[in-house]
C-alpha cells in the first residue's frame, strides 16, 4: 500500500523513492531500511492457522517467576539491506540484527551504524542509503554529529562506507518494509505453551531471519 498517496508524507516518500532509484543504478551502494523492535517473552502475537476441528491451536499465557533473571523483553536493532548488481534484476537482500542489553538510545545507535558500515565495507560497498523514522535516538545531536564526522573521515581517507540518511514520519510504517517483517517474525518464533529464556528467544529470532547471533550491544556508561 506504500504506493498510495497519504496526506503529510509525500515529501518523505519522494525522498525515499529517490534513494531506491539511486541504489538500483549504483552497484557499489546499498539501501538500508532501519528500525528497532521489542521481542517479548510473554506477549502473544495474533495467529491464524489450520487445525483439526477438535484440536484448535492455543497460545498459553505465560508468567515470569520472581527469581527469573532474564528480562521480559529484548530490544533489537534491525537493518533490511538491499543492493542491486544490475537495475533490471531483483536485489540481493539480507536482514541484519543486533540485540541490546537495554533499550534503543543514541549511544547504542552509533555502534550499530558503525557495525553496519563495517559489514557493507566487507561486501565491497561504498555508501549506505539509510531510511529510518524520526525516533529521538535517530535524530539526536549526538547521532547526527557522529554521521557527519564519519562521512568526513570516509571522504578524507577514501576508505569506508558513507551514510546518506532519509528520515520518515514516525506514523508511516508502510514506508518502511522492515516493519511487516517484525510481525511475521513474531509469529514464527512464538512458543505456544512454554516460556523461552532470553537466550533462546534471541537465538530463535536470529534463525528466523538468517542472521548470526552477534554479541549484544551494551548501553553506554553514564557520565557522573
């Protein structure tokens, strides 16, 4: 439905579509759709499934024991990355995930972007055309300053992956194709009648997207 015009998002959609066209015609560039999501150990997604008339599938409501050391939910950064070898061919597509021992903040967004650039550099790419929303940890002075400094270093040294970012409205999920992937993923990883540990949940999520389970990103230390 993202081809249908909606009030207030047309300029952002035009900017996003321009990046898609640019990436399609530059084999050395990659298009990335970024978003964050919480993976709950307790919440149950809406499911539709075929079943025997006398044995309907049931998702058993779970509770966390008082002595359970794991968090109830895990925060995760994701990048749906695409690149084209030829504009008339379908793109190569991967989903990259990094879990967070905490929550999304500017100080975690920066190492995630740096890691994505390292992955793209290893794949021979020179630019990341980044599409994401206006979350505070995306548009903060800290993140904008880091992107500018990073791009200047790439230009000065001639090495690395520069970032060209395009911001989308927060309430326009149809403009970001990684959003529906989260919903489908939550259906794939759900445990019908048991409670997954945090490690089991993270491993199951990574398996669902074909992404290696990388070390979790750490929250930045507070300055006294």
